[in-house]
C-alpha cells in the first residue's frame, strides 16, 4: 500500500516534468 503512495508522488513529478517540457516546446 505504501508503494502506491510513492508511485503517486513520482507520477506527479512526471506530470510536472511533462508540463515543463510541453511549456518549453
């Protein structure tokens, strides 16, 4: 269960990274 919580964090980071990449593009 705790693993799911951690996955949510890295998912949020990925979304932020993607948003940053799209914003730069």
